[in-house]
């Protein structure tokens, strides 16, 4: 029973908030609609007015173009005669001719003027590159006496440029005027609509906020004096609806509590499943980049590392050595000693590589079978060759027996080495890898148990330790 007054007050406040927000939404919508209608009316009126003015301007522009021969034909002809009698000669236009053509070209909408003086010489002002466009207008008129040789004037005009000037001159003033008219008209309409529509809704909101929605023993609130009976009936309906809503709310709260507990249990189970999935994904990601037998990087991880380090060497103009290593006659080793013994040898050789190349930047990987690769950033041919020769000696010192080997006693390895440097660059990571593979091929066919260098000329050089 102690929760009932609190729930009543809370729900009443909620109802008042809802009425207030709806009333505010109506006021905003009305204001937006009024502004839109005002803008539409004022904009349509000004658009028609500006269109009429633009048509008048274009008609005046056409009349000016037709009047150009009457205005400039005789002055231009006289200037040509004066130029012919001066020291400049008949082929050179005078300053007066240039000034007259400049006045023609400076008129609104005219983009170019050209004078053909009849003796093969021409004088052009403006831009004639767009003269062939369909929206251009051209007027040609000949200069009569006292000019000689049939001088011709060509005028190219663009109405679009005149329209652009018109809108640049008229649009700012029209926009400011429209803004003021829209504001004034909107203000008047909003005041009128507020008196006719929004004030009755405010009265209804006050009635709803004072209603006791959850206590059925209390009578409905009486309507305020001088309020329409319709508002009073709406207020009573709101009160009854709030009472029914409160009962439904109690039932829904009970269901929500049960649902909340069930959701909590499901969330715990989901969280546990997500943790397990994340662990599996981490393990899967590690397995997708690591060779399962040797623990070295696999072919996918090596390919990404090769592309990354090759780009860095290109960018920094550094060195990058790449060695491909293949255990000699390993197939016969597996046939003679068994697959388990072969796997043990591969694991031991992988450990030897990890010990020899243990810098943070070094990358040792197993490409497959008995083939391994070492990627050594910052090392050139000389330094890498010494490290690999020492690796061959380390493998010999392990004394891994192999009766079918090169020397018939212990397991050996063949190595192909290529190195990127500013003096001997390669075009791509694939080219560097191919050079190392070719060097390994030469080492195998030269008798195995040796290191072969990929020379800068592209021909590998076998070397036996």
C-alpha cells in the first residue's frame, strides 16, 4: 500500500510530461509548416518577378547586339583609315581601333571581338575557344567607307554570361527581402494559430496533469471554469485510461522481472561461450600461421613477412637477405629410418635455425616437407653467407646419421641465397624468392651440401664449404 501514492505521483508526472512533449511537438510542426508555406509563397512570387526581369534583360541584350553595327561601324572604319595614313603602316591597328574594340568586348555578355582588316591581318580580343557552342551568338558586320579592302568585325556573345551577372546582382537582395517577408508572415500566422489551436490544447494539458490517474476512489477532476465541455470529457477519459494502464503496468513489471533474471542467465552463458570462442579463434589464428610440427612460421606467415620486409627495404634503401634451405636426400632418409625419425630431424633442424637466427627481425619458416627459408632484414650477401656456412657446420656437428647422404655418413643441407640491396635491387618479392630458388637448384645439381649465391647478373654461383 505504501507504493501506491508514489506510483500515482510518478505516473501523473509522466503523463504531464507526455502531454507537454506532444504539445511542444505540435507547436514545432505548426511553426515549420507556417514557415514552409510562407517561404513557398514568397519564393514563387519572387521567382516569377525575377523571370520577367531576366526576359526583359535578354531582350535588351539582343537589341544591343543588333545596334552594334550602327554604333561602331563608322568609328572603326575611320580608325583604320587613320592607321593606314600613319607611320605604323596599314597592317598595324591604331590605339583608337584597339580602344573601340575593347569597348565592344567590355559590354555585358560579349566574350570576344575580332577585326579582319581585309589585308590578311587580324586583331582579336577575348576568348574564341567556345565560339562553336550552340548557345553562342555571333554578329558579323563589314566596315564601309572610308575603310578599304572590306574590313570585317566578328562579335561573339554568350547570353549565359549575362544571366550569370543578372543572378549575381539580383539574388542577394532578393534573398534578404524574402527572409524578412517570411519571418514577418510566419510570425503573424503563428500568433493566429496559437490563439485558435494551441491555447485549447494547453487547457487540456493542465487538466491531464492534475488528474489522479491511479486512485479509483477519487472522483475525476472537475474542468476549469469557462472550459469547453469537450475538454472535460477528454480529461475524464484520460483518467480512466491511466487507471487501466497502472494495473497493466504492475503485471508487466512482474513479467519484466522474470525476464530480467532469464536474460541475466542467458548473458552469463553467452559471455562464457564468447570467451571460449575467442580462445579458439586465438588458437586457430596461431595454427594458421605456425607450422604444427616444427613450431616455425608457415608458408602464409612467410609470404606476408617477405612482402612487408621487401617494401621496407625498397623504402629505406636497405638490405634484405633470403636463404632457401633443403635437407639433402631427405626422402631416402624417411624411407630408410622411418617417418618418425624424419619428423625428429626436421624438428631438430628447426631448433638449429631458431638458435642461429634469433633477432627480433629475423623470420625462419618451413615451406613444406624438408624445405626451409630464412628471411634476414639488414644483412647483405657477405654477412649472410658467413652465417649460413656456420649453420652448415653446426648441422654436421650434430652427426645425424644418413647412409644415403652426399658423403654417405651424416645429414647435410643445400642452400640457395639471394640478397636485395640498393646496388642490386629486385623488382618484386617474387623475383627475390625466385632468385633464391634458382640458386638452391644450382646447389643441388652441383653436388648438394653446399651454398649457392644468386649473383647480381642473375646467374647463381655455387660454393662448397
